[in-house]
C-alpha cells in the first residue's frame, strides 16, 4: 500500500511539471495581453473604432478577472479555457474589423500561436480546425458580408496559407512536447517500479516484492496441490568484511554472491525450473530462494548443499579469499506453514538454528525449532509488558578483594519477576531483548536504577567501591550511548571512577571503528571497562592494547576447570592472569564455588573474586545487611 501511494505521488509530481508550465504561461500571457488590450483598446476608441475598442477593453477586463480567479483557485484548466475564448474572440474580431489600415490581421498570427500553446494537443487541433473553417468561410463565401473591412483575394489566400503553416508548426511542436512528457513519465514510472520492487545493488526482487511473489506462488500451489521450498540464507562473518575492507568491498561480495546464487540454483541437470522472481535480497546479507513444485523436501536440501559449496575454501572476490560462509534455514509449504508470513518466519527460525549449531550449514524447520520460536515470541511479549509496567528489578553480587576478603565492588544484575516470565532468566531474555532492540531501553533502565542505588549506598553505608554494570554489546554500536551515560552521571552527581561497565568479550570485533569510538568515549568519561567472560571469545591477545580495557573477568567455566584433567583448560586461568599482568589489567574471577578454587586464585595473584562460595546475588535488603556485617 505504501509503495502504491509513493508511486502515485511520484506520478503526480512528474505531471505537475507541465501543469506548472501552463500555470505560468497563462499568468504571464494574461498580464501581457491585458496591457496590450488596454493600450490598443484605448487607441481604437480614440481613433473612432468604437466596436473594436469595446471588444479589446472588454477582453482586457475578462482577462483581469480570469487572472484573479487563477491566483485564488490555481485552476489552470479553467483559466486556460477562459483565455482560449478571449484569444479566439480577439482574433476573430481582428479578422472582422481589420484593425487600423487592415494591420490587425498581422496580430492574429501570434495570438493564434499563443492560443494553441496554452492548450493540450487535441484541444489545440480542434481549435485550429474551428478557426480555419470560420476564417475560410468569412474570406471566401458570401459570409464575407459580415466583415467590416475588405481583403483582396491575394491577401485572403496569403492569410489562410500562413495560418495553416503556422498552425501545423505549432501543433507539431505541441505534439512533440506532449510525447516527451509521456516518455519522461513512462521512464519515471519504470525507474520508480525498479526502485520499489527491486534491490538497487543486486537487481534482485526486494522484501516487499518477494512477499507478493510468495503469496501468488502459494495461491497457485494450493490450487495445484504442490510443495514450495523456501531457503532463508544469511552470510556468516559478512560484517567483518565491511569492518576490514570497507562497505564498497562488502557490496562487491554481495553482488558476486547474488550472481553465483542465481547460477547455483539453475544447473543444467535441475528437474525443476526456478523463475527469476524466486530469488530475493531481503536486507543486508539476507537472501531467500523459492523452489516451486518440489516433489520432496529433500530436493531443497540438494540446492542448499550446492549453495554451501560456493564457500568451500573461502569466497573469492577481486583476488581476495574472504572467510565468509552461509547459514541456511529451510521451510516447506504446506508441511511447515500455509501463509507467506509464517513460512518466511519459520525459514528464518531454521536459519538461526543453523547459526547456533555451528554455522556454514543448513537446517530444516522442525517442531523443536517451532517450540523455540514460540518461546521466543512469548519472551518478547513478556519483555514488552515488563518494560511498560516497570517490572524489572536489580539484584547485587558482591565482589571481594582476594587480599582481605572485603567487598570492593558490586555487580548489578537484572532480574524480571514478571509472572509472564517465570522461570526465564537473563541468559534467555537478554538475547531476545537484543534481537528486538528493546535492550537499549533495558540498559538505560539498569544504569539509571543502579546509579540511584549507588547514591544511597554511598550516602547511607559509606560504600566506596565500584558498581559493575553489564551492558549489551549492541551499545558498542550506539554512538549516542556515551552521551546518555554522561547525562546520567551528571544528573546523579556520581564520580565516573565508581562505575565499571562490563561487556562480554564476544561483543568485540577487531578493527571495528565504531566499537573503538564508543569505548574511547566511555574511557574519556572516566568510567572503567571490563571484558566479561574473557577467554570465550576471539580476541587476539595483541588486540588488547587497542581496547581501553581496565579489567579482565575470567569466565566461570575456566574457574570450574581449575583442577580438570584437561591440561589446556586448567591452565587458562594462569594464562589470562599472565596476560593481565603484561597489560597491567585488574583480574576478576567469577564463579568461585569452593574454598580450593578461592585459595588457588589467591595464590596465583588474582585481584578480585566473586561467586556463590563467597556470596550469592542479594536483594536490596540483604545487600544492606551484608554491608553492615562487613568488618571495619
């Protein structure tokens, strides 16, 4: 519907160009005409030509009225018709009276030309025929007795031939102009249609066009009792191409992939033909393929396998092998869904399942995925309600200094006790919040309420430690986030040194300029940055020097494996500790659950620790109680 409205609006904008030209033409010609009519009308009356003078002055008056109405209503068609009548009467009057010494006939030529140009082609043709017929009758038939002057046969013939030639030239120019306008409109409509229905980079149908095509294909399949396979493709690691090589290279990769995708689903041995509209680029690095009239769902898997083979050994573009792959989700009509929206949504869910299970693979939509999708929708609804009803709460995990077992910091954790999200923890609802964009509102809610709690602890409990606040990795893409933090720090009058933001290591991408810009802006504010779950991501050790990090948090899984038989796992804590010492970073070990783990961490130089052995997350009242029990 929106696309249709845009198309209509565009057509109206193009049509408005000749309309504005006619408006200006009518306006200017009327003003010039009124000036001339008044001048020659007055001269005619002064010379005793009362009939001609009266006609000229009357025409001038009508022209003024027409100009006023045009200004008020902007009705160009009505103004043009009125002006046409005035000019027609004026030209006939000049022909009948002859003007002074029969020179009036010379003014007829420009008047007739103007009269044609203020009209469209076919009205101008009709006007030309009427004027030519009446002029011929007045000059060459007994109707010449109606003339107030006389013309020689030569003058009459010359006049008619000149008028015919002038009118033919004017009509030819008018016809060419209208054809040009029609061509412009046609080209515009084709361009708008191309932009409205097709992706500008790849030339493939876009999301809106694809959904319409899918609806039509499902309607046909329902009548013919056929199956349709839908492949939802998302490119893995594509973001790294944009970050490392720039968006121009990223566009080249997308274009090359769309070309190879077209070839891969149309091999010579294919049993079913795929129409052009069955391919589409939905957005960014997301593509879809429709497979009509498949005999078995496994037919879709053979196409998916061919697509995945495109990425074996890397995806080469411009002599560069990019480590980009594909995750593909497959849904089948009518087995998995019967409506276009449901089929697309379930193929999307299957694609996310492929990503979670290792990427560079394909997955069919299954009942298990359907249950996960239903759970995700349930969580999304619950989160929206919790945000609206302010049902989130904070709990507080004390962090202890290894030297004296005193509380030196408190990690702020989010909980949602809403009855709609019973049994659903942050590990489940945070990913949904990030996927839906609600995480930004949630992050700001957490920060503001944490600041408010910190003020109370500082004023009433003389707490001097840090508040450690988890933020989503998406905030590293939000250039406005440091500004929001600065405003909240100023509003609550909190020293930035009291705040530490924890960001999971997996949120960091090497060479991501926006990420570095946000981190540097936070560092400039004076807040500290901790890399949470360190060791589980892909941060190269030499990249740490580029991040303004102040602290590494050892993931609980490595603490749990301190005494594991797997040598690679039980040495990770020592490796991270050595790395932190190299870069002069504070180390926090999380997930400490035994005394043996605590003693090991103390012996190997860990700075701070947290975990259930020392304290579980506490509600507000229990936190106050625990702080009151702290030794002096």
